[in-house]
């Protein structure tokens, strides 16, 4: 830009810049540069449109494609194409992965050495049981997105709905049971009931979510009452131990007593049968002897006498002969082993 002198008019004979010349120069400069700038802008727009016209779906994902907001198709894993940015959009949903929601705790780092958040979430985990006890219940809900369209568009916040519904169902189920049942033998039943009722409610809402599992992680009393609760548990365990010991003694002693009683009864029955058979045998023998005696009394009487003497004398060691007419010492007949048999004759011819 230059200043020109034009006569004596103006500021001391000097005039302002020549605006027409400046305008001509600007128009001439923009002629070549404007074409270059337009080409760059066109190339940039083409690159943006090309970049936004394809997308990749992972192996665990499903793509929901929308055209001006309306769902037009669902694509599986792989490389896919769509209309450029602004016309069609693809929203990726992890339908093949099992997701989980944690209640009462949070996992900071998952892996070989899992680390949990030190922050307390007692507003989620503290629950009132049916016997008016307070428990700290921690659990997880594992689920899978079965219908991605319903998951994205039937509810505004599906994850929050899942969490709120799970917490409500867990509180209802725990509130219908006693605390000792939830702490011990009822954990599996509680988890199964929560899973079934939660799935029913989610199906009613049309969330497109399938509940895979509900697992109780840790069920404990609150920290202020843990000492008293531990004492109660120890007392219960001691009672159970004593009951088990008593049942063990009962199971050992009662069969033993029954066996001994059966043995005694069997011996008595055997002895009774033996005595009856023996008595019958003696009675039959007596009847047989009686019949012989009636036929030959003298012979039978002598035979019986000799048989009796034959049974008695082998058992006798010393035999004393007693006679009413005997005046001297009592004759003695020694039948012991190794002593020769001798008899002292009695006066008056005493008979043995």
C-alpha cells in the first residue's frame, strides 16, 4: 500500500491509499489459493465419509445399525459397511460375554490375585431378615444380553434397572427367611429363588437380559455385633457337637445291647429246647425200662442196681462200710489210685 501526492489538496498535499488497486490484487491472489483450499476441503470430506462408512464387530459383540434413529438390521462379528456418518450409526453390544453386577463390594483388579475395593457398600448389603436380625449380604448377578435391540431401546438405563431389581428381590427373599438359615444351609436356596424371580421380572420388563447365575459371596453379621454373633455360633456348634456325640454313643450302645439281648434270648431258647428234649428222652427211657421191668422184675432190678454202682464207684475215692453190729473201728476200703485195695473184716461177719 502506497501513499500518493495529488496536488495541494488533502493532508499537506498527500492522498490516502488506492483501495481499488488493493481490491484487484486480493481478487487475483484468491484465484489460485482458493482452488487449492477447496480441493483440500473436498478431500477431507471424502476421507471422513469413507472412514465413517465401515465398522468392525468383535467376536463377542453384535452390532445394531440405525438409520436416522430407526433400527434397520443387526450384524454379527466381522467387517461391515454402512452409510456414512450422519445417515447410519452402529451400536455394539456384548451379547456373547457373560457380564456381572456386584452388590456390597467392588472388584478393582481381577485376575490371579483379585483385589477388592476397600470402600464399604453397606447401603446395598445391609438387610433385615425374617427374625429381625441384620445381615451383611454380598452377592453377584451374572447375566448375558440375549436381545440387543430390547436391551438398548426398551429401557432407558438397563444396567441400573437390573441392579435395582436384583437388590429389591434379594431383600424380599432374605426378609422372608430367618438369619441362621441365610447364613448356613439356606444360601443355595436363597440364590436359586432370587435367580428365578429376577428372571421373571426382567422378562416382564422386556429387557432382553438372561440371568445366568446368582451367587451369594459373603453373608456375615454387621461389624458391631460380630463378637456376640460369634459367641452364639460357638454355642450352637458346641450344642451340635454334643448332640452328635450323644447320637454316636446311642448308635453304638443300642445295637450292642440289642445284640446281647438277642444272644441271651437265643441261649435261653436253646437251653429250653435242650432241657425239653432231655426230659423227653428221660421219660422215653423210663417208659422203656418200665416195660422191661414189668416183664422181668428181678433181672431188671439187679441190672439197674449194677448200672448205678458202675456209675457211682468210679467217681468214689474212699468207701466206708457201715454195719449196725460193728463194734470196732469202721472198716475202710481205699479206692484211690496207686493204693492196693484192702478191706478189714468186720466182727460178726459184717457185709458191705
